[in-house]
């Protein structure tokens, strides 16, 4: 059952892709027929080969039916290959294929095409596949939508043409607006230059000089006012009796600092004398101090209260 569903799904997908490809062939022929100077027979041959390969790989179970109507007569009528001149030009275009690769086994990437043509065909095919048959869904499109795909493709082509026309109109409008803005900018520049020249005259210079002198006088007056306010603030914050108290306090602190420095120097001197002394009593005293310090450290680590012995107390 699952195999039958998969086969039916593959047949529907192949049918849709073949119809899209045939419609693309017809659209390309009708478009290039309007401009005979840009006929790309290599692209035409490439599309024909893709149609033949698609028809060859699709399994058709319906009896007495040509697959998708892609007979040789249909293809020749579609492309106008009954014309001898076009046929000879087609053969000349197909002559550029690799000599070791026959037309029946011509690979999709072995046909020589200009880069821009190949990029355009690739982008159009990707757009068709992504729009009409998303890869992230395994549900095939309904049959009614399959038959509407060629008409929708033609409508998309018409929309693209209309959008290109709108783009041309917008580009023209932008260019016109740019020219207008350039003209306005030029006029404004001329006006500004004339104003600069006018304000550089002597009578205007006299007015500017008087105004600058007035501004400088205002700045000097503000500086004097700031200096006066600062002086008043200092006098109110530190009156004479506060200044005398601060001076006495500073003198007292200086005296205490000198006394403390002298006492510190004397203590250091005595300590250096004890450190450099070779007396036996001092050496025993240092040993006792070191032993007591070690016991204190040990008791602090084990939280054990240490009490001096009677012998140590007597000593």
C-alpha cells in the first residue's frame, strides 16, 4: 500500500515538473520570437534535453497514452523546428557539446551556457519548485492547482514586467528629484556666499566690533562679581576667631607629632640595642618569649586554655 502511494506521488510530481518544463519552453520560445537578435539556442537545446530525460524516466502505466503529450511532433510544433533555417541553426548550436557525449546522454551540466543565462535558469527553476512544490511537505498539490500552474507562471511573468516598469518610473522620479535638490543646493550656496560677502563690509565690521567690546565688558564684570562673592563666602565661613583657633590647633598637633616622633625614635633605638645585645639573660628571655608564643599559637588552633605553671610564674 505504501509503495503504491509512493509511486502515485512520484508520478504526480513528475507530471507536474514535466508540464512546468513544457510551459517554460513555450514561454521561452514566445519571448525570444519577439527579439530574434537574442535567441539562445544553447538554452533551447538544454531545455529540450531535460524534457526528453524527464519523459524517459517517468513510469507511465496508462495504455495507448503518450506521456504528458510530449511527442516529437508536439515538441517540433512548439519550437517551430519545421523551419529548415531554424533547424540548421539549432544543429550548429548543439555542435558545441562534448564530442564524447551523445545527445541522448547529454548531462545537465555539460551544456555550455553563458554564466548569466545559467544563473537565470537556475534561479527560475528554484523559484518554481519552492513556490509550487515545497520540499518540506510530502503532500502533492491537487490536480486543479496543477493545471493552473502555467497560468500562474504567466501571471507572475506579467507582474514582474509591471514591477520593472514601476521601477523605471521610480528611478526616473528619483533622478528628477536629485536634479531638483542639486539645483536648490546650488542656489542656497550662492545665497550664503552673498551673505558672507555682505557681512564682511566695513559698516557691518564696526557693528560687530562694538558688540564684541560689550560682550567682553560683560565677561569682566561677571568675573569681578564672582571674585567678590568668593571673598564674602570665605569671610563668612572662616571668621578671624575661627582662623585663630585653627592656627592654635595646628600648632598643638605639630608639637604632639614631634613628641611622638621623638618617642618612637627612642623606642626603636632601645629595641635595636636589645636585638644586638649578647647578654645571656636577654638570650634566655628571647627563648622564653618564643616558647610562650608557640604555646599560645597551639592553644589558639585547638581552643585549649593555657595556664602558666607555678615554676614559670616564680621565674
